[in-house]
């Protein structure tokens, strides 16, 4: 995995990031970061056509779980099936809602029995381009990630993965689907996770106004959005972390979100809990900004209600705390520049593939 293309690319970009945000001369041509032609990802015998602007060589599909039409179809059923939760009330789609940018409009999500979790549901969009998952990166791939929510007491709350397998096994109509996807109709937890991960990898967003602009259609962005893009790359410093076509360095940074100024402590240690490295206290994964206007509220704790609030947070240099990223600093944006930056973020909303819920679930 360390040699997965996305990681190599991110490391490279991170190494050059300080150069990227050195103020460029006013007339410099905006950098081309998204491919100008549609690309395809080939995995197993499967060909996944990416919308414009997404980069095929950054896709991460583990060799042990190549894509297939049958696995994707099965995974989609499982993703939308509330039978996988303790009381049949919640599916993955309950907190990663297709029509809400595959995220949750609540600051933190409610699981079975209305139990409240501690973090905001991140989008499932463009997970194809990351190996590590969760705000703190504790799952090494989507397959490992899918195990978590099923038995998390504040999410789907099943007693064990064996119980999940037993529930799915009760629904006869799943057997032929497992047979078609895996060659045998035995239902196991690794197969459930592999199928869900395969479906998630097809949920990609591209062909946004930004991508069409990058591909040469210069009329598609407003003058304000074009100014916003220049700010994003230079004065506003966003591209230090939100780099490349998916707008993330796949890295972890402390912006001071969740800093309790009164108690003088972080409410969530984030990446530190995974690495035990003191420098990672309060650091969280840089999220993609694609379709970001759809995924409010924002940040790992859902504490910023709107994109305007997010821009204000960056303008003041984040929230001061002992572990604040050295990359954060006050921006001194004018009101007009804040408007332009916001307008630019709206240009990142693209078409999302494979978004329609299944018309009917197996056996129902
Ligand atoms: C009760 C709400 C809830 C349910 C149900 C739920 N999730 Fe999540 N999901 C979350 C929250 C909250 C997080 C962030 C947790 C963290 O980072 O510690 C998350 C994180 C994720 C991530 C990581 C995304 C990223 O950018 O790192 C993926 C992928 C994901 N969930 C997929 C799923 C799948 C698949 C299912 C069903 C098996 C599911 N979720 C069920 C709330 C939910
Ligand atoms: C030092 C790295 C860094 C810089 C610079 C940076 N970001 Fe972020 N961004 C992050 C991280 C990390 C998070 C998640 C932080 C958290 O939840 O604690 C984030 C979260 C966000 C979110 C919320 C997304 C969501 O799904 O919740 C938006 C919007 C955003 N950034 C936009 C911007 C803009 C606009 C700029 C420039 C003004 C910018 N960022 C500069 C690293 C950075």
C-alpha cells in the first residue's frame, strides 16, 4: 500500500506544497490540476468510467478485491439495506445520504435507538482515491472500514459480525447474488465488506463546472469563481492541504477545531489516538472538497454550520491551541475575497455516479 499511486502523489505534492502557496505573480496562469479528458479505471475485467476531471492513476483498489459488476450490485443492496442494523432501522445510507452529498445533515449522527456519535459523517464520494479511511485514518481501506459501523453501538449496533452474517443469510434472495459475485453462495463478513467497498468505489463525483473550466471551457466559471480559484491557490493558502484533483493531501492537520478554550483542552485527539505521536494531537484528515456545498455541516465534529463559517475560521488562522498546524495563519481576506472563495467552492459540485438507491431490496 505505501506505493499506491495516490500516496506517492500526495507525498510529492506535500513536499512541494510550500512552493505552491508562495504568492505567485498576479498574471500567472492558474495551475492545471484536473485531467482534461475523461479517464477510465480498469480493475479485474471491469472498466469504471470516471467523470471528467478525475485521475485514473490515483485510484486505489486493493489487488485482493478487484471490481466486478456483480460485486458492485450486491454491495449497493447491502449499503442500502437496514436489515444490517440491530433493529432494522438504519442502513449505511441513513448517515451517508445520497441526496445530501453522501453525508449527514446532522452535526453528529444518530445511530440505532437515537444514540448520538461524536463525529460528523464524512462523505462517501470519491473514496476510490484514498486508502486510509475515517477522520483519523484508522482503517487501512474501505474493506476494513465497512466492518466498523455494523457493530458500533452508536451506529448500526449489531452484537457481532457473526450476527450480521446471520441476518443477511436469513434473506434467501441474497444467496444467488453472493454466488454471482464470489463464485460461492456462502455468506461471510469479508465478502459483505468487499461488496460494500466495491459499490463505494463507484460513487465518484466529477464533471463539475471547475473540471469543465480546467478542460478548456473558460466560460463556465463566473469572474468571481475564477478570482476565487486564484485565491484558493495563493493568498487563501487552501492548496497547501486541499491539493490535486480530489482537493486533499490525504494528510492530517490540526486546525484547532474542537479546542475547548475554557478548559484548555482538545475534545477529540483525532490522529493521535492512531499514531500516539504528540504532534498528531487534534489532527484530522483533510477531506475532499468535491460537492462540499451539499455536505454541511462541516469539520470532524460538525461544528461549522456553513461554508461562510468555515472561511471565517481560516481567515482568523484557525483556533489557537498548542498543536495548531504551522501551515495555518491569518489570511486577511477582504469581504469581496471571501465571497469569491465561496463562489469557487460552489464550482466543485459535480455529477455523482451510481447515486440512485435500488428500486427494491433483495427478498422484499
Ligand atoms: C449512525 C451513522 C452512520 C452509519 C449508519 C454509518 N456510518 Fe459511516 N460514518 C459515520 C461517521 C460518524 C463517520 C466518521 C467516524 C470517524 O471518523 O471516526 C463515518 C465514516 C465513514 C467512512 C469514512 C469516510 C472517510 O472519508 O474517511 C466511510 C467510507 C463510511 N463511513 C461508510 C459507511 C458504510 C459502508 C456504512 C454501512 C456499513 C456506514 N458508513 C454506516 C456515520 C455512520
Ligand atoms: C493546514 C491544512 C489545511 C489548510 C491550509 C486548509 N484546509 Fe480545509 N481542511 C483541512 C482539514 C484537516 C480539515 C478537517 C479538520 C477537522 O475537521 O478538524 C479541513 C476541512 C475543510 C472543510 C470542511 C469539509 C467537510 O467536509 O467537513 C472545508 C470546506 C475546507 N476545509 C475548505 C478550506 C478552504 C476554503 C481553505 C482555504 C481558505 C482551506 N480549507 C485550507 C486542512 C486544511
